[in-house]
């Protein structure tokens, strides 16, 4: 069976903040202005995804039909995309907007971060 090899890409150095200018190195990276309702909705989705992943594990252990397993994996993938969409929306509305409006190095760092996030989410 042939394996697909990925070209080695340099990994960017980890940033100490998201570029919004509201974080210090000592406070760590934290989300800005998270809507409690959206956070609750995301946590519920993630718990559901966790259950789906356990279900897939059981399907594999029970030698279930491969097509059925892949269908469940596709559902998990879409559910994770939904959570990522909500997180990206919050990041754009708060962290990115703040950094871009501030201009200068904060804005440039945010542009780089957003491009990197889009690349990672579209693999």
C-alpha cells in the first residue's frame, strides 16, 4: 500500500498572544469576549462529539461495516467544523478586530495568525 508523504513545512514559532493587544506574556493566551451562550453550545457539541468518537471506537472493535464507520467519522468531522466556525467567528469579531484596528505590528501579527488558522482548518 502506497503512503502519501507530506512535504515538510516550517512550523511558525508559537506566539505569546493572538495579536489583539489585550494579552500579556505572563497572562497566557485567553479568548476575548466569549459569549456564554455560544460557549455553552460549543461545549455541548464537543461532549456530543466525544460520545460519537467513543461510538466509532466501539464500531471498530466490533468489526462493523467500514462504510458505516466512515459515515460516522464524516459526521464527527462536520461537527468539529461547526465548533471551529463558531470559534473563528468569535476570534474575528473580537481578537482580530481589536488587533487590526490597532495597526502596526499587532495588525501584522494578526494577519499572519489568521492566514495560518485558515491554512490549518482547510487541510
